[in-house]
C-alpha cells in the first residue's frame, strides 16, 4: 500500500513540521524549567511554573501526538 506522491509529500511535511515544532517546544520547556530552578525570585519561579503547565498540554502533547501519528502513517505508506 504505497501512498501517491502528493500524499506522501504532505505526510512527510506534516511529520517534519510537527517533529521540529516538538523539539523546539521541548527546548523552550527546558529553558523555563532551568529558569525556575536557578532563580531565587519567587515571582519568577511561580511564573515559569504557571507557564509550563499549559505549554505542556497545549503545545508539547499535541505536537508529540502529531509527530507520532504522522511518522506511523509515513512508515506504513512507504
């Protein structure tokens, strides 16, 4: 079951975009965690942790699922 070339390109572009976005989001999440661990200012620590929770659920998880599903679809179609 091979994909048509146009569908394969679309799946590949989706996979690369979601994977690169996920890696970027992980780096931002890591930077926020580092700021929260290093800072001695209570407001900075609180703010970093308050941003990390929605970022995880609204950015990291959807991008990870998109990357996984598009990777599976790409592997099954080639």
